[in-house]
């Protein structure tokens, strides 16, 4: 393994300024820098964000083809994107780890956030630990991929 894809869905490009009481005050750049500090020098963190469902699906297809482990924060797509779920299922079929992450704990929030269409095809789910959710996911990937 030389690369871990860390994919982020809609509105996560606004981290640090968007509802910091829910999502924290760290930006995606801060999270990328933090993750770079936990991986060995021969492992690259490729952190990407898109508000576009099709772009996220394309990145997951890339991960399938390249056999790259994925840490995915699907954001709002968590709850209704069957297209993203079907792409993520291809990771499972290919034996490629997928860890779903969330900064907040969706189960303590509005009821529409309680269901994830992604979780059923993910290797595991980490939620509610702020940016540490990403770190825990990357550490798991390093140990198991």
C-alpha cells in the first residue's frame, strides 16, 4: 500500500467555518496535515473533496481499479445515495477496505441522519470523534490493508 484515498462529500470543503459546534473548527487541510503525521513516509494520504456525486463515484471506481483503501465521509450522500453505495459495494467485492467516517455521531442528530446506505457495504464505520474519526480510520487501514 502506498496511497490511502480519503474522500469527502458535499459541504465538507466548508469545514472550519460551517457549524463548528457540530463539525469542529478544523479544515480539511488541517485534517490532511494531521493524517500525514500518522502515516509512514512511504504512505501518501490523498485527500479529496467534492460536492459532486458523480465525481465521488469516479474516485471510488479509481480506488477499485487501483486497489486503494478508502476512508470515506459521504456527508449528506450517506443517507440517500444509492449510486454511491453501489460504487462502494465494488470495493467490497474487490477486497479493498472501505472505512466510513463521520465527524459527528449521526445517531444523536436528526432522525433522517440515522440511516446510512453506505454502512452495509463498508468494512467498518467510525463516527462521533471529530477529526479523530479520520485518524482512527487511517490507523485501522495501516494495520489491516
